[in-house]
């Protein structure tokens, strides 16, 4: 099991297409994006996204059952990320997503891994594009769905 720890605002600032959204909408977008990412990896993996601030600054739509949304509450998100790595029984299974050099150096010194937010985002977009292409290959158009339904109805009527 891998534990992805995402420096929330750091990654948000790398997503060009959401730069004009409100901060609340940016956080929501990121959580939904991470939910999509989770579907491209093992469901055993854990994803935590860490934001500076308090929980009451976020709308309830952002809260997710599949993504752990954390707020630093009086300390910096950087410090909370470092604590998560420090307190982990197995830091080798942690991948921290950030561009912050101090965090990168710290997590690596603890045996955890890191990936730059820009690289993570680039790879994520590739994975999601490939996933959508595969899904498109298996879509059934409305007419074919109707034909299948009619065929199943006919078979059922013959048997029963």
C-alpha cells in the first residue's frame, strides 16, 4: 500500500485551467481530481491532501470518503506533512507530492519518496486521458443499447 500525501495548495497552483476559480472551488476540483487518480491506482492506496488553515474554510462538497482532506489548524501544512512522514511506521511507502524543496529534502531524509507537483500533474493527466480513451472504446451507443434490451426481452419472453 502506498500513501500519497499531497501538498494541496502547492498542487492547486500548478493546475492552469482552474486559476480563475474561487479558492473553495479550486479545493473541490483538486479533491475530485484526486478521486479520479485513485481509480487509476490500487484501491488499497491511501491519498491525503493537506491544506493550510481550518476545516471551516472549506465547503462540505470537498469532503470525500476516499480522499483524506486535512487542515493544518494553526500550523503550516508543511509542518503537518513532515509530521505525517515522521510518525509513519513505514515511510518508504509514502510519496509526497510537492514542489517545496524543504519538504522534499526532509521526506527523503526520512526514507520517504517525493514527486514534484508538476510531474505528478503531467502523469495524472496522461493516465486520466488513457482511462477515458479506454472507457470510450467500451461505450455502447443508444441504438445498440436498445437492440440489446429488445433482444434480452425477446429471449426472456420465449423462456418464461
